[in-house]
C-alpha cells in the first residue's frame, strides 16, 4: 500500500474560543492510502494541547508507508506499530487507521459501522458548539443556532452568563456547558447549580483542571449535575482512573489514536457504569464521519467540527439540525469536494 499526505488549512466561520485560546485557522493532514485501485481517507487534526502538531502528524502519516504492508485488514498490527514508532502523534495514527477502515469497507462492500456490527441502531443527536469571545457573535448567528436541538456553550471566559441567557431565551435548544478546565472547585459548585436552575443546563464538561482527580470527586459529591471529563481522558487506562470522579467521558479520535482505541474506551466505560460522549476537534468531514461510525454506541455526540468551518475539503456525514445520518456507501462514505 502507498501513503500520501495532503495538508489543508480549515477556516472557521467565526473565531472559535475556549477558556485557553481562540482559533481562526486549523491545519489538518489528510492521509490518502492506496491499495490496488482503492483509496482510503483518514484525517489528522492535531492539538498542541496534547503535545501533537501538524509536523508530527505529517511525519506519522508519511512514515506509515514503511509499516502498513499489503494487508489492509491488519489494522491492529499496524496500529501497534504506529503507536510504538509515533507515540507523540495520536492524530497521525488515527488518520492512517481510519484510511485502512475506509479501504476495508470498500473491499467488503460495507460501510464501516457495519464492520463494527452496528447496523440497525439509532444515533444520538449531535450538539452544536458555541465558542465565542463576544456574545454579539452568537447574536449574529442566532438563525443558524436555532436550527439545532442541542447547543454546547464554551464557558470559563468572557461573559458566560450573558451567552447562556441568550441561548436559553432566544432558542429552544437543550443547553450543555464546557468549561475546558476554566473553573475552580468553588466556582464550579456555585455555577453548576445556578446554571442548572436558571438555564436548564443538563450537562457540564471538564469544569476543573484535568489533573484534579480529588477535586472532581468532591464536585461530584457536592452537586447533582452530570459531569463529563474530556481533557482528563486520553486512553482506556485513564477511564478506570476517573470512573468514580465523573459520570461520563468524552472520547476523541484525535487524542486516543483511532477507532480501535476509541472502541476499547467505550467498553471500559460501560463496564465502569460511565456514560459516553463522542467528541471532536475542529475537523473536516473525514474525521467527523470516522467518529460517527461509533455513534450508535454513545449516549451523547458532539460531532460538529465540520459544521464550524467554511472550506470543508470533503463531503461526508452531515449534522443537519443535529441529526447524524450514516451513509450506506461502502467504507467511510466520504469523498473529496
């Protein structure tokens, strides 16, 4: 099999803000793996927060050519080899693994979700993330936001209560909150109870710093809110560590390294009685469609990265009005625009 890397800069429709930074451009790498006359696609959208980078992702994708061999069904063996050689780039490893699953589906004539035995199952609605530094940006997009049944507000910076008030008063959406580690324990206790009462917030994601295990245990004891951890969880081993400190975990292909590890994390989470969210970075339709293949196994989806960009280079799963519709096309069901 031959591997080719393609680079793109994804442009955000509006600047995307979280408690740590603001993004306007997101560099990604697309892995194009060719097996005979079949091409499989995968995506790396690396996050510097996790020590990954476009350079590391590109190195992993181009370096995979000497590891993948000629059997596209040897995904686990390839994943193990990539993890050993490119441990610093989970996004690059995810790109190659996704491309192999795309090829497997095309060879067997089946969409990837069927290869996982997930045919005939329903998918959760996806939320749409509202990450704005100025509430006026959300006001200017109200017509668009009103088209989604679930909105996830990024908080921990700016006038977060004004944003929540706007979403509660001007839309009919269920509201979730993601603080991206932006609160202290006492802030979280106070705000979570207040926001549940005032704005009907039904879920709080990563309110405290990612290492504060005891803080999360205390927060869980002191509030009745649903707590999901994201930055704290990167692999299956982390799931058990945090199982008593939260109600659920957010799994992202770009931080765990691919579909196989994501699947293992889901099974560990279920065995520990945890809820599962499938999330994303700012990504094109390639990575969003890949994650959506596992959506039937999730309680919550936040697979909206392709809805936030202006120049998606691929077509794939849509999140129109929050509804994720998986294609019956063999493979991932993505194609270049």
